[in-house]
């Protein structure tokens, strides 16, 4: 195998339509670029996280959250009691805005003071992967981050 | 056989017999690297397709298997994310990259008229590449994937092995084609630049992984880098190799010269201008200036241009030889690949629009698009070259068989239907998401799309097995022949 075996080309000329098509494509691309220089990108969805980074529940609706608590499977009241004031080994959810009652969650709250309730309820993010959930379901598999924000907003209304 | 009557054979001692010819531990015969890479690619093709079927199945009915390994708190975990990562890596680094290395190892000597420089080195590269990849895939099931996309999820040591192997291959190829580069056929330019792109990206991944090992980057920059690379490898490496392959196979399959050398060079320049910029479109985060994302979107849209120019040029090359497309040969596979290339370039352009990206980003759309690009465009281009080249490297007579027809049609039908089903599922998923539906409801809503995708991708897996069996039977059963390598113009298009 020592002999050059080129592929021949019929012609080296560039067809006029190809030049026209290229110029047209560049013009269209240039116009699109010039008219889209500014805008808002959504937060990058990091793989392994359940969705956009959860934020404080400022924009969420407590009324929606109250309804979702009843719709959850299982409902929050089945473990935390009919009025969410705690029963058996399950802690009260009243006053969660002041911080977690469980020792298990102190580190999580210290590292994420604004979002620890959201992260704990969600349960699917790496932040809570090493925590003993003690039977608490991962509600991130049932609810969107916005819905969990509403649940948190409702819990924060409990005295 | 003549016998010397003066020699009594019974009195011959071992040192009287001629020494046996020793075979080198590392093969270095002409075309040994191309044959090795092609065989490895075939095996990875079957494995990757099987993993793809499993990945879709795990999205239909999710389950996790966790085997504690007892050492260093490691655990073997079989979940959807890990299986999907293995599927993507086996497809990109296993099947398509081995096929790409095989293609360039096959084309370079034939287009330059020179023997491949460092063929034994290429074979060492083949071993390092595939062993690193096997180690990397095993590691995917053990270590935490972090914020990485699949192609950057392997530990840095394994990616370093891949980068080293790619460097060996690149060195060998550049040493072969370098002296003839000024007048080289366009396929060598595509392949050479694509190889350099691959080495650069792999080196970057390994370096970032190594630095992260010691200093731990924040999740966001690591995730953005990972997303950039996830798009850069297909646009720079796989797309470049697809163009190189198609510009090589079609004139030979048609037995006619390339329609326009000028058009091929314009295609090369267009790809070279837009491919490095297109991955910028993935950097959608408030921390990245918006015009950079727009630049990436525009480049992604403009990648339709080289696809269209290639389609026109190679269609012109086939003029008067359309009957070649009717059989299951390299030409038919190449033209199906061109059709997929056009369609997937168009879809990538649409997907890069800001509103569309927000609607279908992170949904099943991306999985369907992956199948269309990898198993439609790139796989069929690789199959075209394999059908053309494998018989030549093994010096066997190739003729269309039921298995070669089955491989092409099953991959074509399977990839088409699976891609459409999953992209349709992605649109439905986007609609559910916009309504604020719960994840469980979304999963239930797109179950049908996933089921169709699962069944259709099963056909791709069967097609991969048919390709493997076809290669095996070609090696074991086909009639040995010698292929002419003379450089006369009359036979130039027959290699």
C-alpha cells in the first residue's frame, strides 16, 4: 500500500447557489444575533438536583400549601397529627419558621438557613441524601419545587 | 515436495530446522489498527444499544438496585441516571469513537498513499482506550456522579486514559497525513481537525477532573463546563468524523468523482466556524452573559448550512448512479445518514431557540434527539464505512447479505421511531410541566411515548447484533480476495 489513490473531484469550482445560500444564512444568523443580545436565562438545572434551586417561600401561596398537605401521599396529618402538632415519635410542625426541633436537622438548617425546610420536605437533593428520614417520604417525587414552596409557606404560618 | 536423499530426516536435531517466524506481541501489520478499532466498535455498538433499552425501561418503571461492596463505603447502584450515563458513554466513546478511529485509520493510508505511521502505537492506543472506557463505565456505577453530564461523569483517571489513547492515535494520524496535508482530500481535513478537537476536549475534562479532585470546584461552574463538553464532543468530534466518512464513502460507493471540491471546502469552513461556538448555547444561566448563549444558538442554527451543502454535494456525486441506493450497501446507509444529519441539524437549531429550550429542556425531547443524532446520523455513517472498509481490511469479498440489510433497516426504523416517540414525549412533558403537574402525573402522562421508544430502540439493539454477526460471518466465511491498490485514476474511486 504505497501508491497514492486520491478521490477525484469533478470540479473545484464553487457553485453560485452555494455562495448565495451561505451569505443568506449568515445574514439570517446575524439578524437573529443582533436582535437577541439581551435577555434572561433561567437558572441552570444542575444534574442530580431535583429542579431549580429552592428559594425562600416568599412568592408561594399558603392556601395552596394547606390543600397540598391534605393531598400528599401519605397526608402530612397521618404522621404529624390532625393539627400537625406532633404525635408519637413525629415532631410538631408548629413553629418551624424558628428552626428545626429535631437534632437530625440542625446541621442542615445551619448550612441552609433559608431553605432547610424546603430541602427536607423535598428529600431528593444531595443535601439531604445522608440524613436519616425516619419514615418521612421524599415529597420532591410528588410535588414540584413551587408546590413545596407553598407547603413551606403554609407551615410558616403555624404558630 | 523434493527430499534431499543425503539427509535423513530422523537425524535432524531442533537447531537444524529453520527457526519459526515470531509474531510480535503488538500487531503492526497494515490495516491491523483499522480492523481492531472496527471490531471493538461493533462490540460496543451492541453493548450500548442494550444499555439504551435498559435506560428507557428504567424510565418507564423506576427501580434501584443497591449492592454494598463493603470497601471504602462503595456501593453498586443500578438506577436510571447511572444506566443512562453508561448508555451515553458506551455510545459516544465506545461505539462511535472506536468507529471514528477505525475510519481515519482506514482512510489515511488510502488517501495519502503512505503507510500508517506507528501502526503498533495505534494498537496500543486501541487497548488503552477500551480498557479506560471499561474502567470508567464500571466507576459510573460506584462513585457519585455529582453535577456532571454523562460524558464528564467518569473519574479523571479514566478520562486521562482516554485522552492519552486519543493523543497516540492523533499523533499517528497527523504523522501520516501531515506531509500530504496541503493537497489532501477534504475527508482528511475533517478527520484531522475533529481528532484534534477530541484530544483537546478530553485533555480538558481530565485536567478539570484532576483539579476538582484536589480543590473542589463549586457545583455550578462544574455543571456548566460539563454541559458545554456534552455538546462539544458531538459537534466537534462526531460531526466532523461523519462529514469525513460521508465524503469518503459516497464517491467510492458510487464509483464516481466528488461533485464539487469547492463545495466540500466551503462545507469544511462552515463546520469549522460554527461547531466550536455551538456548545455555548448550553450555558443558560444568569451568571453567563445572554449574548454568549445567543451566539451559541446562532452557531447551532447555522450548523444546518454544512449539512445542506454536504447533502447537495453528495447527491450530485450520485448523479446517474441512483440504482446503487436500492440495495443495502454503503451508499444506501450513507444517504440515510445524510437525511438524519439534515433533520437533526434542523431540530438542534429549533431546540436552541430560547422559548423552545425553556419548554423542552431537560425533558424526554433531549433523549429522543440524542437517539436521532447518534443512532440515525452518526451510526448510519459509521455503518456505511464499516460495510465499505471491513471487507477491505480483512481482504474478504463483500456482498449484501440478509444480516447487513437487517442491520441497516432495523437501525433506521428503530432510531426513527424511538427518536420521534421520545421527542413527542418531551413535548408532552413540557406541556405538563407548564401546567405545574406533579412528577408522578407527568410520568403517567408520557408513559405511552416511553413504551413506544423502548420497543423501537429494541429494534436498534437487534440491528446492532445483526451488524456484529455480519462482521463475524464476513471474517469467518467470506471468500478471501485481494483489493487493488493501484493509483490509476480509473480505479481511484474503488477503494
